C-alpha cells in the first residue's frame, strides 16, 4: 500500500507495521531529508543492490514492508524564507 495523503487508510496501514521488526534504516547522503525503513520478513531481491553504502544484508534482501518518510522543510526568518 502506498500512502501519500492523510486519510483513514493511513492509520490502517500504520497498524500493519505494529510489532514488525525494523532490520534496516537508510538515511542521509543523497537522500536529503528522507529516510526509509525495512520491516518484517526478509525476501531475497531479484537483483542485488550495487550501492556499497548499503549493508550486505540489505543488498541481498528487501523487507516485507518498507516505510519511506519524505520531509519537506525550509528555514524561515521573522519576515520571509531565509533560503530563496
């Protein structure tokens, strides 16, 4: 399930994640202000990831669930945005 809007389905989707073990977190670098979490069972990938920054386990397996959090932000001053 892909959740992009706040709706009653968001709560339903998040409840499916309750009790799932998080076994990988990817954040930082080119990802900027986003992060992803691999949760639940591990499933062999059809193709191994080539990213040397990913753990050996994550290069070979994907999660039963993946939670991607993408955050937008900006720096505001008293009257306007500090970054134009």
